[in-house]
C-alpha cells in the first residue's frame, strides 16, 4: 500500500533530526562535523534499501503521491518494476556517494572534502535526476501492456487488484478486479460442471457477467451458441433438446447468470487450460438463404485477429480505457469491446453506452470508443458544440460511415473514426479513415481477389478454407491493392448496423396463414429501415375485413416480433392485390420502393400508393372500394366513378404530392372513354406545369379511362 504524504514527511524529518543530533554531539572537534554527508547517505541508503525488500519501492511511493491513478492503471506492474529499478540505482548512488564522502573525511586537506560534498556531490545528484527523467520519458513512450489471450491466461497472469472492468466513468472508481474475476469464474465453472449439458446459448447484457460466463464455458470445454436475438420464437428454433440457456435477461426457461455469480464463496481456483484450436463458438447471423445461420468460430482465429489489431494500434489502446456501444454478441463487439481489452489488461466498460448523451460525461479520462455508424450518426447529427473528450480514438464497423458523418464526428467528438471492414465469417479485412479517401486498405495478412461477378474473395489466417471466403460485396480493386465497395449482390442489408436478410423476413411473413405473398425492401431517409408489401390470402382478407390499416400493421409487427429484434421490424406497410412484376415475372424493385417514398393520404376511404414520381409528375395506384362514398346514390344498378369524383380525386392527390393548396380550380376540358368500376386497380397520372395540371386515369395495360386538365385559378 502506498504511504501517505504525511507519513513520508515524518520519516524524513526523523532522519534529519537523528543526523542533527549526531552533529550536536561534537566535542569541539571540526572532524565530527565532516561525517555529516556520509551519515545522510547512510540514512537514505537504509530508507530506500528497506523498501526493496518490504515493498513497494520508495520511488513508486513517491510516484503514487503525485499520480494516484497509477495504483489502478493497467501499466501498474510495469511502472512498479521501473520504479524498483530506479530505487536500486539510487541505493547504488548513496553507497558510492557515501563512500567518497567518508574517504574525504580522512584526507589531509579539507579542500577536497568541501569541493566534493559542497559541489561535486550535488552536480552528480542533479545529473542522476536529469538522466532518470530522460530515461523515464523514453520508457513511458515505449511502454506497452502485456498481451495475454484468454486461452493462455493463468491465475497469476495479473495482479489480484488489477482492474478488469469499470462501471460508469473510470474515475467513479466502481471496478471489478482480477481477484473478483477469478472468483466468479470459479463459481461459474462449478455450476457448469454440475450440469449435464454440453451446449449453452449465451446472451448477457452485462459485459462483465458475459465474459466471466464466456471464459468459464470455454474452460469447461463447452460449446457456445452466441446470439443477440433472444425472442421466444428464435430461441425455440435454435434450442434443440439438451441445450442450456444462460442469460441475465428475463427469458423463459433460462438460467440467470447473476444468481450464480452472486452466491457467497471465497474459493479461487487456477484457470483450466483452453485449447484455442478445439473451441466451438457458434455465432448467429442472417445468411443469404433467408434462415438464421450459425457460423462456427474458434478462439484461435479470434486471438490472432486481436493480436494483429494490437500490433497495429496497440499503442493507442494501451493509452486509453475502452468503452463501447456495440453488442458483444456480434463478432465486432466481442473482439473489440471485451476480448481485446481483457487480453491487453485494459479496463473495459461494464455496461454498453446506450444513449448518445452519455458520451458527454466521458471527459474524466482518455477513452478508446468502439462504435457503429448508426450510433455515431445519432450522437452527432443534432450537436453544435464539441463534447470536450480527452484525446479519444474511435473505431467503427458494422456498416459504412458516410464521410459527412465522419467529419461531424471529428468536430464534435474530436477524432475522425477509423472504419474496420469485415464480417462474422471473415473477421477483419480492411480499414480506412475517409478523410484520406474512400478506398479501403486491406490488412497486411489479408489477400483479396474478385470472382467473375465482381464480388470480393478474401484469404486470411482467420479463414480455414484455403480457397478463401467469397462475399456478396461488389468491389473495384485498385492498382495499389486497395479497393472500393460498390454495393451488395444479395439480399443482406444492415438496419441500424444489424445484419438482416430481407429474404428471412419475407419467409416469416409468408409462413403466416393470412399472407399470400410479400416483398420486403430496405429504405432510407434520415435512417435506414425496412418496408413491406403484403398480399393477403383469402383467409387474411376475411380476417382483416373492416379493420383499420393501423391495426393490420400492428398485427404483423407483433407477429414478426417473435422472430426479430424491434429495430429491424418493417416500419412501413402496403397491402396490394399483387407484387409489382415485369414481363419476365421478376419483381420491380423500383416500383416497390416508389410505393413508400412519398405518401398520399386516404381520400374518402380510398388508399393510394405511389407508383412513379418525378418533380413535376406523379402516378398513383388505387382501387376504389364499392363502399366508397363516391358510389353512393350514383347509378345504383351499374356503379362507376362519377366525373366530379374523378376530378375531386385528381385535385386532392395533386395538392398532397406537389405540396400546393388549390382552393379554387377551373376545368378546361375532360374526356371520358371507359367507366371506372369498383375494386378495379387504376393508375392516376398527374403532370404539373406551373398552374396547369393534366391528369389521366388508366390501367396497367395502357387502357385509358379518362383524361382532363384543370388550372389553379390563383396562378392562372
């Protein structure tokens, strides 16, 4: 334990008093006084030398008086070792200096005594101070932490009071130590060995609880099924008989991690060995087949990835504490937020940052921030002033960060993010800082090529197949070996940086008895989201008859919530008689997207979907129900849409789409060719030329029902 400032001062004062007393005992002879320098050196030799055996060293005690954060620093052991060496150097100095001072007492002339003890000794002492200061700065610059992967860690790999993780801000002082980690691993191993279960689903929001359980499962040679999705329907699919479920969430038929670790026990056992080549970690992700896909991983590749990242950015990591807003159940969050800092002995934040405003409080220390593009965008988009963070470094992955958001992040948070490109199957592949260009630089250990379709193929130590892994990412490989991403060739999209297959969402919808067909697409305005077009089955039409669209939307959202996280559920819904297709039977994605890009509100019970849109033109589709007010009282034996109704609909659609109020209109001409019957799909096309509006009612085959022209009287 470090001495208090008062305690050290008291010891020094006592030493000087003793020396003074010895001098006071002089008998009148000046020679007694000449022993004073030798006695002072002897006193400091005993004082410093004693701490080399009793510990901590005297220089370390002085250092902790000046900087109290040393005692909780991840470099504490290296600092303590350095301070012990400096203490030893000072002991050698006191021996040499005291010996020369003693020899000078017995010289024939006092001139040498006065010159050495009054001048030379102080010069030597000053040179030692200067030399140690220079060496200290070099050591601080080159000081690196000790990287010990989980599979190589032992009980004595870290000091018992070293910090594993922290809660809130680092300076709040709420820590979990190495001793607590070892004790909790012992508890968890005892529980696991008492269960006749070889495979465990693991989901834990608390990062400390998560890694204790993760480590213990590997130490007990169990298989881990790692998933961020714990919706009941999803768990039901992956949890086969004989599979356990460990979590800190309120999930049915699961084992609570907190209950196990809160049991009272002082037992601490050494960590059993882990063979990194035989570990089995199944990470669930969305595959291109549209079904949940488990990717089998090993600790061998994980730890190679971490070691490479530390070889490239280790100096930056070791200077900071790690905090993250990334879910540790995904490979990026697992590697960067928990596994890497643990191996490097760097404290990581126990709870993920979930609210962007939390970043504003992290001004107490320097942090390594692990983020995703969507979270960074939400953090900085409405901010105008800097957060005042202390030299942060920001990593981001899970999606492409646009240069404008990266620039804003630099302005607000003080660092232009480093983007890492990779996937669950490949781990890290490349990196970039978009301020230097949009090109991605492959990692030194990654080899990239293209297939015939232009999709990226990766070979690296993290991929066991010598043929490499073929992605669905379209790329352009440049002459210098870097590459540009050109989009994806499959149905995998990322919503709020969560990888999701739109095919999987469609398959889930199509399994519902009320759905005949469906199409799900990714849309984007301020944020990316999913949108769904649904064709109801006859059972669905009967079930939803008379219900409001909001209630239908809510039914399907609740249905999908059993399979997917809330953030990826479709936000917009359209209900049609058929999915738009071209002559070859392929879905017309552009037409489907147009259904969602702008909305026309219902008019007298008629729902509209935008089919085509331009600055001065819009085409909407609708099918007027027989119950519509426009049919009431008109031609009761043969209902068709009256001219005044067609005119009224065209005006109201024009007002909504062109964002113009047309309170008074004048009709120049209108021509009717065929009647518009109830329940018949119709296309209404309107073009705007200043105050002039032309409209046409037709169908998909080009058959025209009517056409006309009207003017805005105020602008005519």
